[in-house]
C-alpha cells in the first residue's frame, strides 16, 4: 500500500513559520493520531506529511492542530550524566573543588534611619526654603517662627551612607541673604541656630527639612526589580516600645496598601520571628549600650517591581521615637533590570 500525503504551507500553517523536521515528527508520533506516520518532507515553503494510510476525519483534525502549534524548536538534548568518580580531584582528601557563582544584579544594602532619633527621619520630611527665623532677643539664638523642630541631620554620622543624599536635606543658613557656612552651631532637635557672635539688626534665614513622620521605605529604582534577600534588626539593649506602640511592616502598591501590615508590639516579638543568626555586640567606641542583631533570612527573595510601584513601608505606629539609644533596620537586596 502506497503512502498518503497531506500538504501544508510552512509559512501559513505553523505557529512561528519555522520548521524542525525531527521535533515535528516527535510531535506527530506523540499525538493521538492512530494511523502510522511514514515520513515528512519539506520543499521550499511546502510541507508534505506522509502516512501509511489515509487518516480519518478525526485524525486529520488532530494533524491540523499539531502543524498549527509547531514552533520550530529543536528537540532538547538529553542532559549528560556526570560520573563523579571520573572527575579530577584536586585535594588530598579526594573532595570535589567547588567554585561559587556570583548572583546576577548589583548588590544593595539599605539602612533605615534611627528609630530612636527623630532628626534622622528623612523619608517623610518636609523641605522649608529661605524661612526668616525669629530672634530670641539676644541676637544669637534663632528659631523657626512656626515652631518647626526636629530638623533632619544627615551630616553628623547618625545614618549610614548619609553622604549619598545629605545635600537634599542639608541646613543652609543666610545672613542678610548671604550664605554663611561657619560661625554658628545647629541644634537639630530644637530647630535652633546659635551664632558665635550677635547678629543684631540682621535678617537670618534658613533652608531646612523637618521630620514629618516615622515612615522608612524600601522601593526599587525606576525600571528595576529589587529582590530583598533578608533583613536584619539592630538595636541597643535598652530599647523598648511604649504601651500601645508598635512597629509596622507593610507592602504597598504606589500609595495603596497591598497586604495587611505585620505588627511587632513588643521587642520580644522580633526575637520570636527572627530566622537566622542572633548576635550580641558589646558596647564600644561611641556606642554606650550593648547591641542585639537579629537576622530575618527569607526562603525566597521578596521581589519589588517598579512597574507596579511596589514598596515596603516600615514605621512606628504613633510616629513617636522608641525609647533607648539606637535602633535601625537593614535590608540586603539585589537590584536587577525589569
């Protein structure tokens, strides 16, 4: 019995207008077609599929579908088994020599402000431009007429990597509209400028940022995916949350809450939920109290995509600083292109 041919146009009848004979044969033989395939043959843009006998209408419909869905992808080669006994051992203990591979993307270490010090809460701060300050009466001390206190201090080493964005929050002082850079000190908590000598009869102005909430944000740059691999909570041993005060971690899409917040109502809650190392760091240098470091290692990364405006916001519930010397959150991340 002679073979029966079924003809197709490669350009019109295949999914991506490509053909791989071997993979197409596999796809036809793996289908529910009952009649045995003989061979296939391409001639220019025409494809001939030959069977041992005529196809039933049902088999012909199946064949049409196989041809239409064929992508032209070649058959994947079977993986080659590696026999460990055949490898060259490079140590006297006959142990395999293994080299770690570098993760894709650029590593990014994000460090929050100090939850015990309002003058570091830059994320939600408000910028005030060229405000004329009030003279206390001695020509030396000047303060905001609007009683704006807790000016942001990103020049005194209170926050890691502060130099990267200090210029956006720096206090600028003007005397009779001339910028001055010395001859005064700044009390950031009180929002007060104290001159070394009296400025009686002169107009003193300042540009500054003042604290307007405790929120710290973890978010990707535009066109990036931020993969959070883990976080570390660091705090001095004398830190404590007041009654009805709690930490909140919450995922947002833009400014809209995406998931309910995760709340930590007592410091022991951090200890209970930590996954990873717990370290005790003794007081040293300018650190007066011993410190605790708690790792939160994630089984899989938490991915924040800029396309959807995803960001994580960490804050204290009542926007009041927590008691104690110092506390911060550290996020270990990878930044990749979308």
